[in-house]
């Protein structure tokens, strides 16, 4: 039987093989590390679903046995309305949640940096302790204790 002619060779053989290898690697990683987190929009949707589930299952001891079922029905209705309002926003703007998550990470990194620098200054022992009678600013002078009527 003659070998396949070059025109009969699958045109995207390289792409197909690469896709198969990539899928095999993903399956290996999922088996080893579990399912990776989804996009920020997917994670937000999971959070909304989890909170909605917890609120729907919440028993209200403050309302008593009589109002309990009615109160639970109201909670379920509010949760469903909130989910109905959030879902279209997530669907229309999934990238917004990725950007918000990235911005939150950047803010957290900036905060950590500021706190670490301040802690380093507070714990540095290269300056001699100050005399308790010494004032930092001229504005630290004790006031006259005059009462101010704000009415």
C-alpha cells in the first residue's frame, strides 16, 4: 500500500498534537493539584451562590415558630432577586471582575509594603530613645483646656 500523498495529510496535525498534549498536561495538573480557580467572574458567581444558599438555609430564632416559614420565604425571595440582579452584570462584564481582582491585589501589596516599612522604622534600634520631656512638634504643647461650645 503506498504512503499517503502530502495532499492527504491532516493540515492541522501540529495544532492537533499540541492541543492534545496541552489537554493531557492540564489533566495531569488537575489530578495533582485539584481544579484551578476560575476567572474572577466565575469565583464571584460561586460566592454569590454560596451566600445565597447559606441565607436560604438560615433559621431565624428571633422570629419564632409562627413567623419562621414566612420569614424564610421572604429571605429566599430577596436572595433570588439579588442573584437575578447580579447574574446579568457578571455575564456582560466578566473582565471587570478580573480587573477588580488585580486592582485589589495591587492595593493589598501596596498596603503590605507601607506596613512593613513602618514596622521596620518602629522596630529599628539605631536611634537613641528620646527624653520623655522632649517634644516632637511645637504644636504638642499642652493647651489651655478652654471649653468650646459647639451649639
